C-alpha cells in the first residue's frame, strides 16, 4: 500500500496497513525551508515556490500528504482585505476587516483572477503532475463562518449572532456559495482532498447551540457539494460539537488535544475519520523526541485514523521531533504492543507546561511587586 492509497483509504474509513502520519493543516517548518532554499513570505506569492516548499513535508519530513496553501488569507485578500505577509516564521494575516454590514458583501465575477487564488490553483496542478498517484495533494479553504468573521470583524459578526441573526444567515449563505466554488476549483486543479478551516467554530468561542443553528446547515451544504473528501479542522474545545458534526457529511475531522477523544469516538466512529491530535506546542515544539514518540503512540492507541499534529506545526519544530512522530506511526504498524504504557503522556505534557507558565507568572509577579506591598 503506497502513501496516497493509505491516506485516501484512511480518510474513507477503509482498511489500511497502518494509520498514515500527516500534517493536514500547515506542516512547514524553518528546517524544511532551509533544505529547499525557499522561504516565507516569498513562497506565498509564487506558484512554483509554493509547490516546492509544500512538497518538502514529504521529501524531507516523510509526512504523508502535501498540504497547501500556507495560512488562511487567500479568500480575504481576493475580496479586498489588506494583508501582512508575515516573516520567515510567521504566517500572513489580514490587517483589518473590510465590511460592516452584510449588504456590503459581494463576490466579484473575477474572484479567481484576484490576489493569490490563481497562484494556489497553479501550485496544486504542479504538485498533482509531479506526484499524481504517489502522495495525496491536500488543499484548503477557509470555512464560511471563519471567513465571515475575518471579513466583518469578530466584534461585529459575533454580536450579530445574538442581535441580528438574519444578518448571519445572509452572510453564511453567500460565504458557503463561494466556498463551494473555490473548493471545487481546487479539486479541478488536482487536489485529492479539501481542508475546511474552521478556527472560529471552536467551542472556546461559540456554544454547541450556535454551532448547530448557525454553522451546521452551511457546513452540510458545503461538504455535500464538494467533489472530493473534506477534512473539517476545528481546534480547541470542540467536544460539544461532536453530536452535530456527523450530520455535516464531512469525511474527516481534524482536532487538537482540546477535544475529548473518547466523546469524539462515541459520536463519530464509523461516520467520520479522526485526524489528530499530537499537541503542537507542549509536545512538538517544546518536547523531546521521546515525548513526541510517546504522545504519538497515545493518539494511535486512542484510535485516530490519521496521526497528525493537532493544528499547524509551529515553524521552529525540530526535524528530530517530526521524525519521532513518523517513527511512532511506522512502529505502530509493526506492532501495537509498542504502546503499552503511554496513556497520560499528553495530559502530563500539558500539566507540566501549565505549571511552567504558572511558575514564570509567579516569578514575574514577585519581581514586579512593589517593595511596600
């Protein structure tokens, strides 16, 4: 079973020799940039550089999908938002929101000729021609709810959930139509699967009722009208969304350690494949290869279908830590007995990290406390 077969079968909950190991969000690190001699931010605007840098996760990291673009600003830029392209180790962000009322929103007829939309589509085609049946090409769109929050600003859009729900539904309808068109253009260009970025759908930001009433109907329409498997990525505490998530028709759910894997399995097993959930900061960035290896085995023991970082890889994750995650997947494929004593590894890493932050905060407070306090 080759890499592409393994990944695509795992997405569809079909039998595989072992779970694939992949970065389904952004997996580019500075170490990878140095290997190929291509860096952010120039790789964001050149289709050849974007394709070559995206391929580095496979060529140098052995992660089993090639994911592009990098970041979540393609659509907002095409619609007119000013963009800060970031640096070698930071991703692009929109400088400000551009709309204050839903009637201001229009999708231009030349959307696909604007900004970097064409750059992304050309890069997808280059990768498909190069890797075709060898490695899956995974591209991404910004989900309608998250895109709306970017365009209208969180202060407007989240307030409208309560004060002007009709505004929200109007915007979501337009955003979903755009998302379907852009996703299918990526499929036509050669993408094997589409990630739907839903950061603003996190349970840290919205309730399960809001997710059910304002997002699920549009995610359902989106997933069922994209001509390829869809990977819904929502990070943070999204456990309470699980009962509704299966109704969307998403092929896979990408999540981080903020979600309760046991609850996700309860509602999604046999319906949606699970991709996750190696912690990106406490483990992959700040941990040792041994910690990454054990945390990866814990994810596999908890029945993820695709072993993946919980969110985008921090750019300064070391090669050794990426390699440890890949090694865990390989060893798991040889013998599940390697995971005999790894439960609690992730919780322990989070606890140590929280404790370290608390101690730093306490030291800072003591240092800054006035002498007469």
